């Protein structure tokens, strides 16, 4: 088993599930609340600007978690592979 810095593959996978199940819905609530607050104070922007704001917020949530999500869809690299038949 190789020793690497950071979280193991299994821990990263578990944290990714927590981020998707708990963190993402919480972020959506905060982002929509923030946009609604801004609309109440400044008025509603034109449709294309509002769309750009939501697209930017939709991409922005993933930036801090890039390293967490990288490679978790692949098999565990530390687990010995089964011999080919």
C-alpha cells in the first residue's frame, strides 16, 4: 500500500457523497436566497443576466471540491486488482 499525502480514496469517496447529499442542497438554498435578496434590493435583472448569475453560481460550488471529486469514479487504486483470467 503506497502512502500518499491527503485523504485515502475511500475517505475522499465518502466525503464526496456528504458534499453532494448535504452540501450541495445547502449551497443551492444559500445561493437562491442571496439572489433573491439582491433582487429585492436592486430589482430584477434582465433574463440573460439572471441566467448568467445562476450558471456562474452553478459552476462556482464545484471549484473548492475539484481535488475531492477527482478520480472517485474509478476503482480504488490501492486495492490489489484481481488477476486476469
